[in-house]
């Protein structure tokens, strides 16, 4: 595999369970160039976190191969983790530390100096006073900010971020996106998973869409949107004819609107010129053609996906059933119906009274 690429996978596969019955990731082929901002898109359980954990060496692939920064993910996993910044999904911290102690500890583990801490803190509205507080007092969003700082502060050549916007409010999400664009502008590589489609559409060069552990699309964001349908709305002076016969036009509706007619439909890109020509013959007074969003492109790939697998194997049926039964018993045994337990009381000790003095 080429060292010119930041990430490269060939048939990367990870199956769980006896005999590999749970297929979390199957034959993933990706090539991510250095300096790219790459989005890894899919709903929860599609295999995104499994792919990232395999790239970092936390999981060993069932088959296939992968390299990160030219290093093998199995043989050189420790060396890979020294050179990257990583933010896991569901980020957790040591509660007994302050924010500053935690960041210093994580920085020391990398062996690299802190170069961007205050830049990132300013962007995410983190103050030095906040970092002095114990992490156990932080909100979920505050903990996520700490996770972003620890991943980015040493300015690593590659950032691997698993759901980085999780727990952040919209303003902080936008600030994070600006930070990522800054790093890519100076030659760093960003690989991040997300289910926030607007985030991917706004900042990514390319996007991979995974479904059921399999790669179903690998395109530039512009290409994904360009090949999707257009929404057309037109106001014409005369009722248009022969509209239903245009190939690639669906959901056609023609409704009288005063002395004019409102025409709405969805159209494939190749059908739009012919559609507009027919509308012109009916006398166009107003025309709106909207490009489909990445969200609609995403849904066209997913549709009614029922074969999505989870990243973590489920409990065996017998264990899950027994756990449910135990939980049900606890619910049924409310204080009103629970049997009263006999209370063992300590035996009374004889009270020693002072002896009576003999009368003189």
C-alpha cells in the first residue's frame, strides 16, 4: 500500500460471533489521500465505529488489510496511534481529574507538544477557569469539547474522529467545522464519521456511505447531489400538454391557481431541459428548480434498509431472556406487594442495676 495515502483499505472485513455470523464490516475498500477532509456517513449500527476501531488496531480484521499513514494497522498499531489524533464515539474521561490534568495527561502520552490548545479552547468557548474544575462536574457537551481538544491540540497529521459533533449545540458544531477546515487548509487530513448529513455536505471533499457494514457509495459530495432528482415548481399561463410522457419525471401535479396553473414535479437531471421546454410552450411566469440535498441522496441509498447490523454483538438469546425475566421480577415486586421480611432483633441484654446498700 502506498505511503502517499493517509488511509487505505483493501477488502477490510470484521465479523463477530461463532463462525462470523454477525457481519459488522464486509470488504471495505477505501483510499483517502493526504490533505483530504473525508466523511464516513451512515446511521448508528452501520459499521462506522467498527471500521475506525479496526484502523486503529483496537480490533483485528477478520480478513483484508489496511494501512494508516503507510503503516500496517495490525503490525504497527502503536506507532499509528502515536501519530494521529483520535476522538472515540461516546467519549469518556477520568472523573477524578480536572480538565487541565486530563489534557496534560493525554498530551504526555503522545509525547508531542501542545500547539493548538488555546486556539481550540477559544473556538469552543472553554476557559482556563473551566479546565480547573473536576471533570465529574462537566455537562455532556463540555466533556465532548475536552475530547475535541485532546484530539487536536498536538496538531497531528491525521485526525480520526468518531461522531465529533455528538453532544455539541449547533453553534459549537459550526465552530468545530471551522477548526477542521483550518487544519485541512494547512495540509492535515481529517477522517470523521457522522450521521449529521448537513455537516458532511458543508465541509467534506468526499463521502463514503455505508449500509449494513458494506460500502454503497463513494463519491464527491457535489457528484452525489448532482445525480439526484430535482424539485421543479412552475407557474404557467396555460395548462401544459404532454407533460406526463416525459421520461424521468415523477410526482407530476397540475393545479389551477387563479387564471394560471401551478406545475410541480420531481425530475432526473437529464429530464430537466426537456421539461423546461414544455413549460415554456405553456408560458412560464415563475420557475423554481431546486437541487436535491445530500440528505435526499443519502436516503436514496438507504431506502428501507433492514439489513443494518450493530457494531457490538448482541447478547446470546438465553442470557438476554434471563436478564429480561430478572428485570420483570424487580418491577413486579413493588413495595405494596413485596413480602415482608422478618427482622431479626438483637436479644435484650439484662440491665445491671447498682446493688442496694445495706442499711445501718
